[in-house]
C-alpha cells in the first residue's frame, strides 16, 4: 500500500513537472537519452571505441539538452501551429510526419554530424572540412535510415501523445537512434584518424617496381590531405 502511494506521488509530481516546466523535463530526458545512447554505441563497438569515453558521452548529453529540450520543444509547437493540433485527424498527423522528415530530420542529422566534428577541436577551417567530409559520407544514408524508423514513431507521437510529452516520447525511440547516430558519427572520425596515422607513417620516399620502372613518391605526399588515398576518400 505504501509503495503504491509512493508510486502515485511520483507519477503526480512527474506529470506536474511536464505540464508546468516542459522545457526542463524534456531537457533532462534529452540529456539522459543522448548520453546513454552514446555509451551503448561505445560498448557495442569495441573495435572502434577502446573503452567507454564518458567525457564524450557527457558532451553528447549536452547536445541532447539543446536538441530535445529546446529544438524539439519549439519544433512541435511550430508544426501544431502550422498544421493544427488535432490528434484525431489522420491528414493532420500525416502532414506533420512528412514535415518532420523533410525539415527536422535533415536539420538534426546535420547538427549531430557537425557536433561530432567540432568535438575534435582545431581551427574553424579544420572543423568545416571534417563536417563537409562527414556530410558527404554519411548524410544521405543516415537520412534514409531515419526514414525507416521515425515516420512510424512520429505517427504514434502525433496521434496519441500530448504536446508537452512528445519530446520525451520521442526519447524512447531516440535511445536506439542515438546509439546508431553515435556509431555513424564517430566511426567516420575513427576511419579518418586511421588514414591520418597511415599517412604520417609513410617513409619520406618510396620506390615501387612496375615492369622494371621505379617511381619515387615526394615527401610532400606525406602531408595530410595531399595523399592520393585521402584525396579519393575525402574530396
């Protein structure tokens, strides 16, 4: 009886926070979902991530505060204003799902890939180049993967979930999705680092025999971004 009463009080307090302070409630959920999803990604990919980098997960959680607590909070109110708030209208719900897929999904993918580039540090030019590389490598495939999951989740979200709870409901799906996004963003970082290391380890000159012919590679080809391998992969 006591446990049931305590559970009821917890539910009432949670409901109160979501109704009176939706920005705070969804920000907390966003932090938990993004950081936990990043930890799951690292544990599931031991060949890419050597142990769990909790600092990286905290940074990813901070992004979750911005994306879920602020961006989704604002986005759901915008599409309710544009298409209407009726949850029973299938036409309204479908239009919201389409808008989310065409507007918010590209925005969120772009932000996440840019954030992963910025975490590495460096100059603005370096960050811009890394972001361009990630976008060209991963954006289309990630958006297509997004299309296989989020329209169905959003259909349920827009049909049955009150607006203050929608970012948190989306967080249930995001726990899986953020694991995938962290894998996509950080695996491309890892492959880039491996190519950098291989470029650095090249000898100053190398001779290759081909039908008796010798070709000498200049020292300049060791510089990151000037190797043929890097040019073909990243430009």
